[in-house]
C-alpha cells in the first residue's frame, strides 16, 4: 500500500467539500444563513466531499468504466474546478457582515472553562474512538456484513460488480444506498488494498464533523455558550462514540439530516431568495437519501414541510416557492443516482415485501406492540442518550420563540416529529420480531435524530446572555456604575 495515496483518498474530498461550501456561501443568501462561517465550512467539508465523490464514483462505474479506472483524473479536475470557483466567487461576501441573533460576547472565564471542557471531552472521545476501532477494525456486524462488504464487491468485481445485488442475501441488505460503500471502494482502489483504516477514518470524519456542525449551528443564533453546551451534551452518551466507531451509516445520516434541516429553517426565517443556501440544502438532503433508506422518508418529510410552508405560511413561515425550486435543483443530481440504484439495481426491501393488509392491520392495532416501542424508546432516550437532560435545561433556562425565531424553529421541529412518527409506524407495522428489531436498531435509529433534537433544545432555550446568566452582556458606555445609575433613575421614574 502506498502511504502517499492517502492524500487524494481523504484530502481531495475534503478540499472539494470546502471549496464547494465556500462557493455556495458566496451566492445570494449564503452569508446570511451562516454558510461562510469557518467552523461550518470545516465541519461540513469532509462529509460533503465524501457524498459528492461517492455519487460521482457510482456514475463513473455505471456510465463510463465499470472497473472504476481513471476516476482519479475526474476527481482531480473536480478539485481544481471547485477551487477555482471558491477563489473567483468566495471573496464576494464577508461573514462578519452578518450578526447572529444573539449579540456575541467576548470569551470570559465561564465560557473559556466550558470550551476547555469541550476540548478535553473531544480528546477523550477521540481516545475512545481509537480504542473501539482498534478492538473492532472492521466495524460492527452491519459494517463488515453490509456496508464494507458491498465496498469489497465494488472493488473486486471489476466489470461485473453489479452482480452482487442478485447474490447477496437479504440479511446483507443489498438494497441499502451506497454513499459509504462507494466512497470506501474508491479509496481502497487508491491506496492499493482493503485497509480497514479507511472505513474508520470515514466514520471519524462524520462523528467529529457532526459535533462541529452542531456547535456552529447553535452558536450562530444563540451564542458561544449555548453552542459549546450543545456539543458537550452531544458527545456525552457513550453510545454516540460507540455507534460512530462501528462504521455504520447512522451517524453520517444524522450529519446530513442536521445540516439540511438547519439550512431549511434559516431559509424559512429570512424569506429572501437564498440561492446559495437552498442549493446547498438540496444537495445535502439528497446525500441523506444516498446514505440510508431512511433518507427517502426524510426527503418526503422535508418536502411536505416545505410545501406546507409555501402553501399555508405555517406559523408565519416566509418560505418561498423559488427557494423550494432551488432546493430541488440542488438535490436532483444525487437523486438521479438514488433513483437509478433503486429502480435498476437494488432488490426489493424485505420490510415492504412482507407487508399485507391482513397481516399489517392487526399489528398496528395491537396495543402491546405500541407499549413495547414506547418503553424501548423511553429507555434509550433516558439511559442511552441522556435525553431528559435537554428537557431539564429547557425548564431551567426558559423557552421563548417569537417572530423570526419561531419561523426558524417550526421547520426542524416539524421534521423531528414527522421523522419520529415515521419510524414509529415502521416498528409498529414490522413483520419481524419486535424484540429483535428494537434490540438491534432502536438506539441507532434515535441516534440519527439525536443531533437535530439537541439543536432544537438549545435553539428554543433562552441563551445565558438573554437570561442574564453565565454569558456576560457587554457593558454600556460609562461602565457598570453608569449602567446601575441609569437603571436606578429609570426605576424612580416609574
């Protein structure tokens, strides 16, 4: 294996993602939604590049060279092209021109302590991630028996790689989309062997990238302390790093769901034509469908919420039809890959094939099944993910979402509720043993929405700067004494 091959394997996609995000942020509406912020671009770059390179590699193997040869030159050209776009257009806007909803304060002692706690926690998570990856270099069962197995077929199969979809058993889920599998197959071709470090590196990119995205998303609207607290709570559950290091697709899926939903919410708030933000939102949302089957549900939910916002102006939403069109344009290229894969290659989904009116309706009407699902979810959210900690924080800090904040919050809240409802119905109607299904998937399914849940919690909570706690409000002219004197004078007037 050539160590230098790791440069194009990982750095090329990162560069493509970073340049592309820079370009989108330079388009109308990009800066206003925070797409140009440094932490946002750095956190999104890896996942965005992986998704784009994966879809292109799939098209390359289908339409050009089934063996995948010469793809390196296409990727190099894409890197140069996106770099040129970033240089030409990236200087148009300035991130500093757009202020967050909460006036940022300087880093004081409390905020610096919290930041230090987050950095130390991230270091501990990195050590745990390395330990889990070393203990299970090929990942968990779904990784070596599904995601990475299909990557091996794509690498070894040459011109006949598509035959795997008719040969893999249903237990290997050959109908699952190929974002991680295609990217890993392409990377193994670059490094010259099936190095297990590559799937682990991909898992790390999404695991830690999600942390950066959540911190930035909350900080942009609610201030630094809120963002750091959200990041701390995200990585607090051991299940987060355990599932992240398992090389499953749940963390990547949650990564794309968080970004797409947050960007769509910001478009609903602004009401302006946000070409850059909408195109990026559509592209990222399509990557969710290219990652897992649940991505089809996410696209349907997001489309329904967006169209409802346009037609009904739900909760004062300013979401315009033009932005919906931009999102669709951004999603179309990758949706073409998803459609071709599902219609021409992938076998049917066993979960749907085994459904029938005579069998499904009794399962949906069985009260014991509903109680079993709720019990499993309550256990996973309270013990597995410390979900009640978010509710407790809301109770202690207070909740307030009016005007623009309400418009921005209603969309992710709707997405979260509808996604959970869809998952619930799948469990209730499942023809498989509910004990087995919940035991093997419940914590992973909830993990997909864990970042979005935390984003909503800290978005709805009153930030410390507004509540008068923790974060220090900049002193008025004349110092604190003048401020107290002014307050006292005002109180005498009343």
